């Protein structure tokens, strides 16, 4: 699974509506409304690298009110859940 973090600038007066439209798109797993230089962050998860082109410029960028996107592709995922599982290997509970 390919994971991509998409930073999105939008029309500020329509952030909730735009976030809901993006969250409903196939390939988008979560959308966060955030502070800072960007208005939204979308997590995109797709099976193939080529699918990113379909989801990000093909769907997200075409949502009315989306002004720009900046995409970051994840190399590896680290999470608290993964770390706990790794440290628990071999331990009796």
C-alpha cells in the first residue's frame, strides 16, 4: 500500500465543505483541518504508485475550492502500535 500525505490550500470560507468532499473520494482515508500554512491534510492510500496520479491531481485538485496541493510520499510507516508490537516479541504476558 502506497501512503501519501497531501497538504492542501483551499478557499478559507469553505474548508468544512471542501474537507467533506475530499474525504468522500476513493483513495482518501482521512482529511484533517489544520493550522499553519495549509488548510487541510489528506491521507491517501492506494495499492499502486500510478494510482496517486488518479487520486491527487485527478480528483483532489479538481474539487471546487482547492487552490493548491503539495504531496509527500511515505517511504516507511512508524506508529506507536507497531513499536509496542515489536517490543512485545518474545515477552510472556
